[in-house]
C-alpha cells in the first residue's frame, strides 16, 4: 500500500470505469489483518480500491487482492507474491499464436543476396526478413532470419532463399 501507487487508478481511467472500494477485497483484508493482530488503516484499505467490474485475483500470501480487467492482470509488485498469484491465474490466460523464427546461415557476402531478399520480402509481406553479416576468419557470411506467424509462408520463403543460394553458389 505505497503512497504513490497509481496502478488501480490508471487501470480504472484506461477502462473508463469508477474506482471503488471493493467490499469482498476489503473483507478479505480485514480478516487477514485481524488474524495477524495488525490494525487496519487508510493505507491498507487503499488496497481494496478496485476498478468497477474487475474480477478479483486471489493473493495467497498477503491477501491483498489483485484484479483483472478484460485482458489486463494486476498483481502485487513483490516478486514472490506476484509469482504466487500468477500460478493461480496462468491456467486462465489464453496463449496467442507463437512467433516462428527460422535462421538460415549463408556462406556468401550480404551484398550478394540483398537484392533477392528484397524480392522475397515483397512476395511474403507477412514474413519479416533480416540479414545479419558475420565476419569470421576473413570469410564473409550472413545469417538470414525469418520471423512471422504463418508457418506456410515462412517455410516457402525459406525454401526459395535456399534454392536461390544453391543456384548462385
């Protein structure tokens, strides 16, 4: 309950809802501090200020509830408390599409393939293509890195680049 914490206020503002003292969160805190024989005060009650409509998140350590507003999860700032809270909610978090990354090491100078990489980049606009020169043992090499979410496009871009490299070697 730090004096300068504006997290809940900011989330309420971002979601255009009122910040309210949540009865359930306050009851949990009061029960916890009563058991610990620690008096409640305004700073501790501030931890029960929750944006209206937020879902409470259980805090197994200090009982100060976190909350969820749509896709935003707010948890305690202390790492051990946040980790304990996170373990409870991770099963509810939907994973997005994983980003695919492919690395193609090429034994040619970057300048020999730059024009072709531009052509491939234009053909596969959903694939990011980066080229990173390596200078080892006086050999000029390049790592071409393909990233994106569409496996078919990534694989096809990789195939075309490898075919081109084979052709010019």
